[in-house]
C-alpha cells in the first residue's frame, strides 16, 4: 500500500517536471506564413507583399500569447488528477499553494484521504516528504533537471500549474495561420517543435502540441485546456487533458475543483526534521 501510494504521488510530481521540460528553446528563426485575416490585413494581401516586417509580426503574436497569461501573487488550488498508463490507472487529489517566485507547496492524497507525498519546491531546491514511511529527501533543483536530462526553471513550473503557456520566452516562431477561425502558431526550440492554438478572440490557450526534434526519441506531448473561467481579468482553464508519449504512454486529466488567487496561502506545511534523508 505504501509503495503504491508513493509511486502515485511521485508520478504527479514527475509529470510536472516532464511537462516543464518541454519548454527549452533558442533564437528566433524565419517567418513562413501570414497572420490572421481579422488581426491584420488579409492573408492574400500579406502573401503578395515583397517585404514583410517580420519583427513587428513576431512582436504582435508574442503579445497576443502574453495577454493570455495570468499574473498573480499567490494561488491555492485543489486538483483532482486521473491518470492512465499502459499498465494501470489511478486517481488522487493534489492540494497546491504557490507564493509566486518563492515556493510551491504540493500535498498529494490518495484513497481515504491518505497523504502519500508532500513536496516543497523553491527556486533552488526540491524537498520530498513521504509521511507513510517518514522518508525525507532533499535535492537541489538541478538534481531534477539532471534526472530528466532537460533544463527547466522554477518559473516554468509555476506557469504550468496555473495554466499559462510555457514555451514562449525564447521560442522561434516559424509559422502562423488561421484554422477554423483560430490562430495557430508554430514554434521551434532546441528540443521541441511547438504548436499553440488560441481561441477565436485570442484570449485563451486551447491546445499545445510538443514534438521532439530528435525523431529517434519519439517524444510528444499534447495539452488541451478547457472550461475557462474569468480570473484576474483574464481566463483560467479549469480542465487540462495531457497525453505524453515516448517509450510508453501516459494520459492525465487535471480538474481544478477549487481555487483562489491573491489570498493567504492555504496548503502550506512545515517539513519535519526527523526522517530518512536520501
């Protein structure tokens, strides 16, 4: 029972790191397609231009994505997580509190409310406490980066949890087009090709698709955001469906059951001193 609960709890935390690792990117490359009809001039007119101010277009697109981001000081959330692998499926509740730029507190509860994991993540460390066997592990954040062989940042984890787009800081825009009245933006980085789909009014991120540039790894990740609700003068996705495929396949459904922004932290905890340290 203890081993199963620990594995389930660690799986959720690992998913955060795996998804966050999909954000690495490098310098801006070429612009290949035209912007949407309603946001500038028509596709045909732009296509006929011999010179296009690609810098201005890039700035406008990045601006549209940036306006979908939620800016907050604190966040509390209770999240129902369902996941399925080739071999098993399970469900648990994760209570999360974030003090922006400082700390992420995660408590994972399984059946009957049993706590399987408490995790405290800061800009430079990850502390894991397993209450069932009183085991305590403390690692630098770089340990997790080395574990999955891909760099990521603390800020990336915050954005991932809150539902913000997580690849835009240094990504290379290579294409953009309208598809069923929705703006799709293709981006490329050092490790992944990224495709983002925005809502018709460009106010919400609906879908993110990540494909590994190294085709030998066969690594892909699909994230669908839905059931958006107004929050902090923007839109907050209450549901996320995530599919990760590599050597095996992992499917995750995250449903935000309860949340607050810019209120006192609700799910904090103290890391106990005694325990086994790895």
